[in-house]
């Protein structure tokens, strides 16, 4: 997919984090080591994610055209007569077998991908409840770098130009078999979620190789930490000590429950 233009990005991205249990050390690591964890798309908590509906073209002519191109581009070296025979054999395979084969092999296709999930809003009460320990955690604020940044991490692109918005849908995405551009098809699969997740306003960074793990981000991208409205004083003091040790200036903000409305304010 084409890189996202800077002018199309949100002004900031947000990462909700918990301080409960083992999550405390991982959250501190983000602040102290400037790394974010990129997860496997196979480990997402929504069972419908990365579970597209495989479809063979209904038209025999379209199916034949796609199989011919697939054999030409990805098949073994062969003369025209051999290719015609391969096409004839492929056309005799029932559509159901192609669909079952894709479902079985999709995990293998996705295992090298890695995804970092971010949000375009810091005010989602549900996100604070689900991912920041019921407002006892925090939310990290990242800003996209400008092209004139001197950061050694971004010689050609800014870090967040790798981010794409998630599309929300009532229907699962489909993969037409045989697929053309495999990478683009898999990206579309990763970037489509059920519409009941729309409140997350999610954007995703996608890596095609390397699998899950920690990846560095430009330190100057992290410019603020929002403390949860229910964060205990001891945790507030500890988070403040973490931010004080950073070389790049960082703003401390605080979530506050509105006195009249069902909303969260950031002060």
C-alpha cells in the first residue's frame, strides 16, 4: 500500500498502557528504552481478525484468467504447452479446495508480519477501561516527525508514515483466489476490523518481515504522558520519575472525569 501522507495523519497517536503486574515493567521500558512492541496479527484478541472469507471468482472466464496469470508469474519455468496443461489441471480443482487451502495456509503467510496498534484519540473511556487498567494506567502520546527532522531513525520517511487507518466493516474482508498482490491482500486483511471496534479509532504500523518483537521509535516522537484519572499517587510519582530521566522534553497531562457529561477531559 502507498505510504500515508503526513498531512493525512492525525496530529498525534496514542498508546494506552497498564501498570498492573508485569505490564508495569513493559510500560517503563517504552519510556526508558524508546521501544514499542509489535505483535503478531495471529495473536489479536478478536477471533474475527485476520480471518477473511476466501472466494473463487464465480465466472469461469475470470477464474481461468487469474489461474493463467498465477501460473505464469509464480509457476515453474515451462513452455506454452506445459502451461496450458497446468491450467487445465488447475481448472478441474473444486473451488472449495482452493478456499480450504487458503484458510489452512493463511497463518503461514502472516507469521512474518508484525503490527503496532495505536489510537487517534486519548479520550476513549472504553479504551482507558480496557487497556489502561480502568483508568489507573496511562496513555502515551506520540507526534509524527516532520520531514526536516534530524532523527537518525528516519532518513527517508517519518516513523508514522508507516501507519494506516483501520477500516471498520460489518462484513469480513474477502480474499479472491487466486490472489494477485499477496502483500496488499494481507495488508487489507490486517487493516479490516469489525465495526463494533470503531470506538478505538485505530491506526496500525505494519512490518512485513521479522515477526513480533520490540522495535525502536525516534525518542522525540514521544512528547507527552497522560496520567489516568484513577492513578494512585504512588504510581504518579513513579511515572514522573521515569519521564524526568528522558533526554527529550515530555509533557505530563492528566485525565479528569467530567462533572456533568459522560466524557473524559485531558488537562
